[in-house]
């Protein structure tokens, strides 16, 4: 018995040592200095390429997967002998966010990762995200391509910058010019005209809007956000505030009432519960006249597997009524590298947010670059006029605002998919909906 | 005897260690963190019963989640098991259709829940789904449109129908147990003039008590684990109409980032499961010998 107890004690000790060995040392959030750097450099010279961990959801059928592949190939070509990227591929946005949250809870986030959907905030909260401002100041060339606007947009309340954006998002809505012509209408300038346009399209035998309330209710929420953001100054302020703490406002309630009408009378019949792919399919197959979405969708319009032939020729892009447009910067990439591979992780971050990546993602996925320093080639302009139109519309807009996905936490965004069906079927009214969104704000931890 | 004891220890140690490190440690962490303020961003300070009070306060959504779960456990423990037993009794008669029906009835049980979920999304699709199209054909009403999963009046029933009728596992287990009944018992009953119904009611079913109890436990506990098919079909909506406890735990942990509140729900889920199992064992008197 004594022998068994001793054996068990040995096993427990071994496991304890193993666990303590795996525990990570606290990380400095400042750039590393002096002797540490020298020791690290000495180690690196003897141990081959330094590993940098990176997580991505831009794989498989993701619209940015081709750009990601080109970017990674180019990085490996340039730095492969010194830096070895250890990539974790996660098959969807949801899987990615859930995995990153779990890793954040155990302080084991990758060295570089996309800080979308609140992941950046978790890295800031657990103290692993590095302040990137000093590194930007050290490298004016990199800073030039990131741009002051993107830096300002992502600067935290404490004055630090915990992520670097990789693209700006300008989002209007696409409309089918042939259907508009047949219905005798043009893009609306007011929301009243917008609703009457929907009625005219319906009378002409077309489904006005391609929508989906499932997942993050992307297309419907773009309409909702545009209604709020262009309603008046208060609505516009709400759509530029982060995080929003109160949705129970007249602008939100009024917009929700309009959305109820749109989902009931002017959307594809399977919009409730459908996912984004359904809405995109409805629009690309010319079964609906409008869809709210950004320039990254342009590639789908010329893809014969997704769209009817020649669809891109029959499409236009418009400002939301009251001259509104979404204009924001992606949260971008966060750096959580430890001191021993900081230099290499920073090299990758610079490459991922630098000119080559921005240009690659513009050309392959329609992601708009952060500054005008990335010039659009004449060939690109001729090939993708809808992307160019998005940029032109941004300069004409009177109201600019951010998407709900950026200004609200995941608890709020998750609530939309549950509440839209209740709103449409009359189980709750717009005010209750708005109150439930406000309640969701306080559920987020 | 000493050698035998040593071998018992050697063979049991890996399983015990595995259980201790995988389950017991997890359980310990689950229970202890349910009394803290642990979130995805940090925390972990002791807060006493705060999470449990939050869970059971009158306005908490957890009440409707709990109600859904109780209804599903009851339906699965009764209707689902009843259907399985009936199918087993019919198929045990070994007719020409037995093999075919048994295979078809088992199909939903061997398909992955993800595939089954997708299947139902298509069958119940309001626009092109089989159900709506069939009704349009029968009624002649081309405008008929029912969103089965998203209409608050039909959502719960629609989700329930993705698992309730498919009791293939129950049927197979009951049929297997029925083969252990000696032929002499059937022969004696037939000689005494018992009808097929009487044989089933007074001989087969009483002898099947333990296996029916076991399948009831399996069916009930299955309802405490369901997540994938709900996530695929309704994500727990509209509102909380189709949210069960696993779905609520998933949301609280991974959407709201509130790990400690999710863990409090996890502790309650385990207790709920234990009570359900004990109750079923008691109802079916599973500790007692069937033959008295």
C-alpha cells in the first residue's frame, strides 16, 4: 500500500512539475530592451527560424481566403528563412471567435491575431495585448500606410493602440438597375421614398430586399443601423459611439418599426432565420432588387458559380437615404507576442497590415485600403467599378456611421437573431425589442 | 489472492487517473468557479452565491430555459420511449417487413445531428421546403407560407419533431432484450389462450421493465446534452422558446463571456441530471429483481 501511495505521489509531482513548466511567465507590454534582446538574438542564431503563432478564419470558402493565401506565400518567400509561421486555421468566424475567447481566458492567445468581435478587448483585459503606438512611431513608413484615421479609430480610452487595422469598410447598398427601371424608381433620397420604392418594386413583381436574420443578422442590421445613423444627430451619435449602452431611444424604436415592415412585406420569404449566404444567393440570382453589403461582395457578382451571367453589369451601388454610408476601420490585428519572439511577430504584423497585404486584399476581396497611399490601378478601376463607386459615395455622404457589429458587444449582436422573429410575429413591439438590446449590453462581461 | 489484487490495481489505475484528471478535476473547477466572478477576460474572485441568485431571480431567462428542458425531458422519457417500445413489439413479430422497417427507423439515429439539422432546415424551409410545398399542392393555396422554425407558435414543436419520433435506439435495445425471453413462456401463454395483446401486456412488457428504464435514462439524459441540432435550426430562438440548458450555457460562456454564471448553470444541469436519473430508476424500480 505504501508503495502504491509513493507511486501516486510521484505521478502527482510529475504532473505538477509539468503543469508549472507549461505556465507562461508574465509578459511585459513594453518593447523589449537591452540584454533580453541580445540573449534572444543569440538563441535565435542557433535554433533556426523563430516561430510566430497566427490564427486565421480566412480559409476555405471565405471571401478573403485567396488573399490570405497570397499574403502568407509572399511572407514566407521574404522571411521564411528567419520566421516560421505556425498557423491555426479555424473554419468560420464563429469558431474563430469562440476559440480566441477560450484562449484569452487561459492567457494563451496566438502572437498575432484578428481582434474582431471583442477578442481584442479580452486581450486588453487580461494584459497580454501590446501597445503598438511605440512601434508605429519607430517606423514612419509603416505608419504612413496605416494612416492617422485608422490609428485614431482604434486608439483605446487609455490612449494606447492595441490593434492595427488592415482595411476600411465603406458600406452602401447594391440595387438591381434593371428591376429599378421596370418599377420606375431610382435610389431613394429619404426613408419615406425608400419605403415607397419597396412598394413599387413589390407591385412590379419583385422582392425588394434580400435579407437574413440568422447569425449576426448582417444585412438587416445594416439597414437598421443606416436608419438610426441617418435619422438625426442623436441617431448618428449613437451609431458612432462605442460601446452603446442604451438602445431604448426614439431613433432605434422608429427604425425597428420600419425594419418590421421590411421583413414582413419587402423581404425574401425565408429571411427570418436565414443566414447571410441565403440572402446573398437571393440577390445574386436576381430574386431580389436590393441588398445591403460592402465592396467585398463585388467578386461574387462576376463569379458564375454564385451569380447569374452579367449581373455585375446590371448593378449599382447607392448611399442610404438621407445621404448616409457606413465608414469604419476593422479592429485589426493584435500583438500578444512574448519578448522572445517579439521582433519576428512584429515583422509579421507589419507585413500583414502593410502595403503588400492591403493591395492584395483590395484586388482579391475588395477590401478597401487604409489610406490613399495604396493607389487603385486603372485596370482595377475598370474591372471593379462598384468598388470605386463605394469610395466615391463615401465622399458625398453627409452622415457617416459604424456598423452595429463594431459599436455593440457580442451579447447585443447575438440578441438580434432571437428578437427579429418575435418582432415580426408580433410577440414583442419595437420598444420591448430596444429594451431587450439594452438589457443585453449589461449581460456582457 | 495477493497477485489478483495487484492486477486489479494495475488495470484500474489508468481508468481512475483518467477519470480523476479529466472528469473529477473538471467537476472540481466547475463547482468552485461557479462561486466566483470568472469571465473570459479574467476575474476569479469569490462572490458566494451571487451567480446562483442571478440564475434564479424572478426575471431571469433561465426559468423559461428550465421549463423547455423539463418539457423535453418529459416528452423524451414518455412519448419517445413509448414509440420505441411499440415499434419493438411490432418488429419482434418477425414479418416480411421487419428488417426493412428496422433499418429505415434506425436511419435518423445513425445520421449525425449536424446532417439531421440541415435536413430539417431544408424540409421545413418556408420557401421551398417539402412540408410547405406538399401543403400548397394539397390545399391549392400557392401563397401558403409557414416559417416552422421561426414562428413563435411552431418553433418549439418543430425543434421537438427533429428528435422525438426517432426512437430507433430504444427499439433496438428493447428488441435485443426480448430475445432473452424463453420460447417456453410464449408457448405456455398461447396454450392458455392468451392473445398477442395479452402476451405483450402481461408477459413481455413486465419483463422489459429494466431495459425500458435504461432507455428512459438514455433518452432523458440525451435531452440534457442536446446542443448541435438546436444551434443549427433555431439557435435557441425565437426569444428563448427553443433554448435548453446546454444552449444557455454556450451563450453565457461564449457570447456573454460570463464563465462563472455558465458554470453555475453547469452545476445545476448536473444536479438536474442526477435527480432525473434517480427518479427514473425509482419509477421503474430498477434495483428490484423483475421476477420478484
